[in-house]
C-alpha cells in the first residue's frame, strides 16, 4: 500500500475545502491486464518498451512512482501512417485483482489516428490502472476515446500525459459510467506553436460512486488553443470533484483557453465540487470559464410529467441525453453503440 | 516604432507623508506572552479578555503559516511592534482636541470634511488607538451606538461584546486570526437597534503611521432586525522600507430582514502585509453587501466571508483589485449557504500591471440544509502587460441537488476591436484605453457614495501616456 496524493491542483487554495488533491491508499499492482481484444490498424506497429521516466500526467508524480515500483515497461504504439480505422484496445476486468497497464503512443508528423480504449469491470471489485503517454508530432492529430464502465466496487486510475508539437492536435473523449473511485487525470503540454487540445468528458455516477478529475491545459507554445467541456450527472449519493486548469504560461502569445462544465444534480445527497482555475502570465491571451451546476428545471420536469412520464423516467432520459451528447463526438459507430448498451443496462 | 501605451501606477503621494513617532508609547518588537500581558494591562482588559489574549497567543504559536497563498517570508514577527499608542492620546469626540500631528494627518486625508458633508458618524484610528469618535446627535437619539470597542468593553454593552467578540472569527480560524486575538487594539463597535434605518453612512478610517508596526483593530457591528446601515472603512499608511502589518478583524451580525452594506477602500502602502479577516453572519431575510476596492499593500490576503445562516438571507460581493509593481494581492470572497432559499452574487474585477500579481480566490459552499439556494459568481481580469500575472481560483462545493450555481470567469487584455471602435468615434488611443480601464473598474465605483467613488478614481489615476508611431 502506498499513500498517494492524486490529482494535485497546479495552484493550491484553502486546505479546508479539501480540493487541492485527493489522498488515496493504492495497492501495489499484481501485474498487468491482458486486453480482452485488440483491433490493430494499418500503419500501427506495436512493441514492448519502457514507459518514459520523465512522464508528467494529470494524476501526478505519486501515481507514476507507484507504478514504476512494479512495472516500468509499456506497450508502445508507433503510428507512422494515417489510419482509416481506429486502433481498439479493450479490457474486461473479471476478477478483483490489482492490475496496471502503461501505453506509449507515438504519432508521426502530419498523421492522423484514432485510438479507442474500453475499460470494463461491471462485476469485479479490483483496482485497475491505465497510464498513457502520447507524443504528437508536428501537424499530427491524435484522437483518444476512452469508455469506462465500472461497478460500485471497482476502482480505476486513469492517467494521460501529452506532448504536442507545432500544429499538433489532441482530441479526447472520455465517458465514465460508474465506479467506486474513478480518478482521471490529463495533462497536456502544448509546447508547439499552434498546437491544440479538445477534451470532452461525460459521466454518470450513481450509488456511492466517486469521480475525481484533474484536467490541465499547459499553454507554452504561441497561438495554442484549449477547449475543455464536461457534462455529467450525479445521482443517489454520488460525489464528483472536477479540477480544470488553463495555464497560460509566459510566452504563449495569442493563446486561448476555454472551459465549460455542466453538472446535473438529481438526488439530494449528491455532492459536487468544482474548481476551474485560470493561471495567466501573458498579456496577449484569452481565458474563459463557465459552469452551471444545478437540478433539472422545474418547468421542464412539470412539462414532461404532464405528458405522462414518471419522474424517474424523466431523470433517466435527461441523464442519457447528457451522455449521448458527449458520445456523439465518437466517430466509431460500434463504440457509440456500446455506450448505448451500457446505458441501457446502467440502472437496471 | 510603436511605443506601448503605458498605464501609470497609482499616485500615492497624498498618502506618503509621515510624522515622527518618537514620543509614542510602544511595546517591544516581537510577540511574547510578556508583550501580550503588557498590551492587556495597557488596555485595562477585563479578565476574560486577558485570558482570551493569552489563549490566542498559544493558538498562534501552534498554527502554521498558509501554504497556499502569496509568500509572507518578508514578514518577521520578531521585527513588528504590535502596539503603538500615539503621544497625548486620549479618545476625543471634539475634533479640536485631537493632537495636532494626528489632526493634520486626517485633515490631509479629508476625514473631517467627509464627516461634515454626509456622514452619520466618524471614527479615526491612528496606529493602535482610536483618537476620535463622534456620532451625530440625531443618530444617537435613535439609539445607535458607535463607539470605540475598548469603551464598549467596560460600559453597558460589555455583555454584548463578550457574547460576540471573535465568535464569528475564532482565533483557531487561521494563524493571523489568532495573532489578532492576542494583540488586537482599537477599532469600533456599532449597534443599530431594531427597525432603525440610517440614511447616512458611518465611517471609520485607519491610519498606520509608525514604522515597522502592526495595526490590529477590531470592528464589531450588530445590525438588529429590520435595521439598515451603511458602514465605510478606509485605510492608508506612509511607505517605509521595512514591513508593516495589518491583521484586523471585522465581525458583522446582520439581524432578520436587516441590511448591512460594508464598503472598503483599502490603500495601504506597498510595504504593508495586509492579512485581514472579515466575516458576516446573516439571519433570516437579511442581506449583507460587501463593496471592496483593494489598491494598496505589498501582500494581501483578503476574503470577506458571508455566512448565510437564516432562511432567505442574501449576500452580494462587489470588488475591484488593482495590483501594480511589487504587489501580490490575493483577494476574493467566501460564501457559506447554511439555510434554505439563500442567494449570493459575486462580481469582481482584477487589474494587473507593471509586474503586479493579482489572484481572485473564492469559495461558494452550499450545505445540505440550503435547499433552494442560488449563487452566481462572475470574475473578470485584465492584463495590462506581459510582465504581470493574474490568476483566478474559484471553488464551488455543492452538497444538495436543490441548488442553482453559475460561474463565469474571463481573463484577457484590452480588446483591440473596442479600442479601434472608440478611436473611430474620435477618441485618441490613450483616451480610449483609459476609458476602457475605468469602465472595467466601474462595478465598484457605481456602488459607492459619490465622494468615495471620486476618491477611488483619484486612487486609480490611470494616467495614460504613449505615442502611437
């Protein structure tokens, strides 16, 4: 067991809020999980390699160190051609073990690729981890889609770090459906001029689920762009913490960062923590943040109930609509369908 | 060659005069039980206050300095004099009897003129002691109490002071609240009885003249049910090359359906560590309105807090912060919604220039008991050059589904398009930029009485210069 500080806020605030980081007692990994399926794409080569020692992801250094203790290796995907079909990796965790997988994705100059990762532990109660280091070369565009479906007993730690060169782009779609403790951390190093990120997160947490997120857009390159959109639903006694930081570092002239969060609170005992941070050390930049947190509008609820829907059905429809809105950004139809199936089964 | 348009720093010359404090009574530098005992003796504290001070000192020694805000490494308590009593000090209620140096100081700052014009009462603190307090007869006749807090400790309101003093801001709150509890001196006590509506504001002005000293005034205001009060505080100090410290404490109790507007124009000198604590508790249907302009200080930690304790209570927080060269101003607010149907509105502006650092920090907490509550937070920051810094760190902790919370933040520079538009209407670029910056800070200016809005504009003095080549 290691006592870790996870999802550390880049600029801390009052300790009494308990939002600067999250303490977690992490079990040492027993090993790595074998994918339940891999669909490779043309132009992608897969090799065993070493995970970068200087990796800087969103979940934080404590997590990397803890994984280093048991496994420094990684599956390395070198993508040297445009891929028409996505690379798909799926994990189905069937037992309550403690597993960790690390990946390196190297996308060559001016290439375009999509990687779809599916993590599923619908019945098991283990602790599972994934860490992705993505290197996006000049003019390249990498899209990563991660679907996470976890039981009320499972814990998942999911860490991503990107290095983005000139005019490179990173698109991320993450969908989280449940989990006792789900930690998501993404840190983007936009050092290349004109590089961009577009991150979208949809979540639906129920029961006593807990979601803990730390997104960081680190703008060092000129004219860099970041867009972060988070849309989620909390039901029952679920909890969520969202930390989103746009860091406009001196020298990133012409950079722009936008962050938007919508949270739908459906049952009284839920708890939502949000801390959207903008750090700015440059004049010629723009940073924007907006958040709306609240319940369903009474008028909407009244209208739908007057049309014969039960309150529960209205809630489910609105929750689903939010996840669908994020899932609509996924181009792979099979994956979209899978999200739909997860949602069909979700509250049964 | 295009020369960048410059926004000049605030002209502080009108505040940078000083008088010798050689004849003043002072305690030794540093913070020890003996010094706290000495202050307590000087103040003729009742026994409970004497014990309270010593307990606070113990707490101070146990609490670490904050690990999240601007550095306060330049503040060494071993070099701070925590109590300075001006010579010939005796609290006066006739302006003519105030010692000449002190009178000159406040005349230069315009305090008596302000009183003559439009105030219901005035208090003036010089270093650690109140030197003048006066309240208009018509106001006193309504039962309004406005006095120095030391007098109140021994008079008919002694029990009221004991029941409320540092109950909202306990010494355990943070290190500098504990420091305040140990060495506080001066400040005002205001009581507005039930149903009394004061048409004119009360004002306190705090002046720290002594080099290397601290000012620790305590302001306690109780606005009873259905009453109304506007209270204004101003503060300034001459600049020295050693650190000065301000660790005041403001506790506001707002009764049922009462309203308290608390306005502050803070213009401490740029060697000042301003570690001030302000908190209001608002009962059912009551409202607190904070208006805050922060212009001075070397380092500021300032976050007025509203505790919305009664059903339907409200808070509004409107502020502007201007951080120039050598300044690190960490300002913002906290709102705790602790009762149903409460609402809060936060509207702030920050300006950073010439290497100044401005941080907006806020916390909105909506508790399980606060069903039906609403909160809206808007913070905007303006960067006037690329050597400055501006951060926004707003936190929201929502513990019930029956709440509506909105937040928006924006950081940017002066829009070229807007400057272009104004220039196309015949303005020079300098005038256009000055107009935009003044308008940006207008959220506070328009909430202040006219005289104070003018003072604020004088403070900003955004003198634009630069040639467009």
